[in-house]
């Protein structure tokens, strides 16, 4: 056990050193200045995090009012169960598909081939993944708690307001800790049960996912107030964190469930197949390290190769010529790269209609749209960067560079246009009103962000660099230009009134979007030009 603890501690220290290096902190430096800097980091990030969470609480309060304007506690409970349920379903699917315990290649070679205590390995490897998964759940729960405070303390200001925010957030956080721990333990229990000695229980996936989905649907039904009367509050264990009664009793029950499931995890881990787990997670640690150091393109390529495997059937190549061949290529790439992670990344595009309708403050709206433009820029040029990285083949294709760029950018543009339109329809259904001016901005704004992202990638691409198999990422200049094409029409819409409020922002967005595509296509001609010295 001591050797296992020592090995895992070294791995955790390596992970910690990476994150501390981002803020230039050296944990081995014992000087007074370094310790003072550490205290400064704690104070700075504490204040920054509190400010960001309270800022998000304003939008969260609007969401709670939409869910249940009369009872913010019930609305918060519904939203918390929805977040926990979706996260749990995705994590369960992953645990039943691949071992929840990820081993490095060194672990697979030395640790997993030795007669070590399986229980000690599982329980020691449990801590860090739990903390990583819990962090986002904790932050989202605190935001929901702050949102309840925003509704309950409307109109209050000063120190009492800050103390109230802190109290609501703290109450929600301490209540969700054992709930999230219980769910995470259940995920690991099922993942460990699937790999027992020489038995691999693949049949567990379907019944577990069906049962979990039904339980989530049942809890959401009760949270929405449509469930039958059972004589007791089935949501009390979650609701207590947002202002319900008996928080102390709920904590006792929640922690009892968490401890019980941790004990079950310890019990079922005695026959866990470490060798099989190492085979399933081979290369996962390497991919995580590469992602940390920004090698996202190569990481995505390795993930696709891992998914396809050597047994994948060859694609059927139709008899299409010219642009038709490029369209077929796009369809194949989209089908092979579609997974939960990519879908989740695209969900962030829905923030545009939410920001333009539910955030009345212009500064907050511009900030949200800037975040949206960064996310869209990264997603939209993925296909273009892949083709540029294969420059030897791309250059020889019998198609015009205009067709190549348009077809590479079309999937991202159409996906963003569709999601934003659906978002506006949902918002219009909820608010029972239509903001036609904002809806008209979608085609031009999306085109401007996508075109500027492509222009920035192409202008920084040189054939001597592309021949090595790497295409440049979007630079800060590209992000800023994309933000401007999205923000300028929104600002015009906010400051103008009457007929100009509808026409001028719309025309401006279309002009900026069109020019973005034109300069992206024109810059492609400069790839083969030698750099000036």
C-alpha cells in the first residue's frame, strides 16, 4: 500500500506542478517572496471567482424565473437535478464503455502486471478523478445558489448582499458534495463490475442506461411539480441546499449514501482486472498531456485513429467529380468525428440568442458574444486546418481554392446558423415574443466570425510550414477580428431606434460577413508566395 500511495502521490504532484506553472508559482521555492505570492494568488482568484459567479448569477436568475417565477427554490432544484442527471448519464456511458480508472503506459508495464492489492489501487486512484469531475458540478451549483439569492434578495445592496450571496452559495455547495460523490462512486462501481477477472460484462450498458434515464425523467417530473403525491418530498435531499428545510438531516442521509457506496466500491474492487483496464485506457494519459500543452490538432487526429481502429471497413467512394468529391469528403469526416465531446462543444453556440435576449446590459452582452465568437471560431476552421495540414494532397486537388474554402467552412457555418436559429425559436416560445432584429443578425454575424477565423489561419499559413503536417491555430488577432464582426452589429442595434434599428445592423452584419469570406478566399493565394526577408 505504501508503494502504491507513493506512486500515485508522484503522479498527483506532477499534475499539480503543471497547473501551478501556468501562474508561474514554484512549489519548491521556500523564499518569503514566493510564499507571499502564493497568498496573493489565493486572494486574487478567490475574489475573481466570486465576482465571476455573481456575474453569472444574473443570467441564472433569469433562467430560474423562466422555469418557475413563483418558486425559485423549486426552479433551482429542477435545474440542479437536470445538470446532475445529464452529467451522470454521460459519465455512466463512459464508465461502461471504458475503464473509469486510467493508467499510464508506465503503470500498465509495471503496476498492472504485479500482484498488488486491487482494492488499494482502485481506492487510491479514485481521489483525483473525483475532484476533477466535482469541480464543475460544485461551481455550477454555487452559481444556482447565487441565482436563488439574486431572486430572493432583489434590491438589496452592500455588505448584507455579499453575505447573503455567500450564505446561499455555501449552503448549496455543502449539500451537493455528498450527492455528487454518491453518483461518482456509483459510476466507478459499475465500471469496476464490468471488468472482473476474466469476465467482461458488456451487457450492463443497456439496462443501466435505460434505468438511469428513467430515474432522471422521474426526478425531473417531480421537480416540475407533475409527479404523484407519495406522502414525502422525493427531492428533499437536493432541495435542502437551496433553501428547503432540514439541511442537517439531508446532510446525514446524503453522506450516509456516499459512504455506503464508497464501501461497495471497495468491496467489488477485489477482483478488478487491472490488465484489461490498462489495455482499454492505453494512450489516454498521453493524449491528456498533449492537450495540456496545446497540441490539440494532433490529439484530435489520434482520437479519430483510435476510434476507427484497423478493423474499420473502407468507405464507399462514389463516382463524383470536382466539388462533389469534396462534399463527399466532408460528409465522411463529419460522420467519423461526431461524438459527445464535439456535440457538447457546439452546444455553447446556443449562448448567442440567450445573450441577445436575456442580458439587457450592453457590456455583459458584448462579453457573452465575445466568448461565443471565440468558441465558434475554433470550431468552424477545424476542417480547413485539417486540409491545410495535408498540403501535398490539397494543393493537387482539381478544384478551385474558392470551392475548397467554402466547402470546408460550410459545415461550421450551417451548424452555427441552425443552432442559433433554433435557440431564437426556443427563446421566442418561452418569452412569447419575437425579436426580429436580433434574428436577422444571425447570418451575417456567423459569416463574419467564421470568415475572420479562416482568414487568420490562412494568412499565417506558408507552404514550407504546411509541408510538415501542421496548420497554424487561430491567433489573438483572428479572435479580435471575429469579435468585432459580431459585436459591431449588436452595438448598432442597441444604440439605434426605429426603422434604423432593424435595417442598419442587418445590412452591416451582411457586409462584414461577406467581406470576411472574400478576404479569406483572397489570402489563400499568398500561401505559396515566399516570405519577404
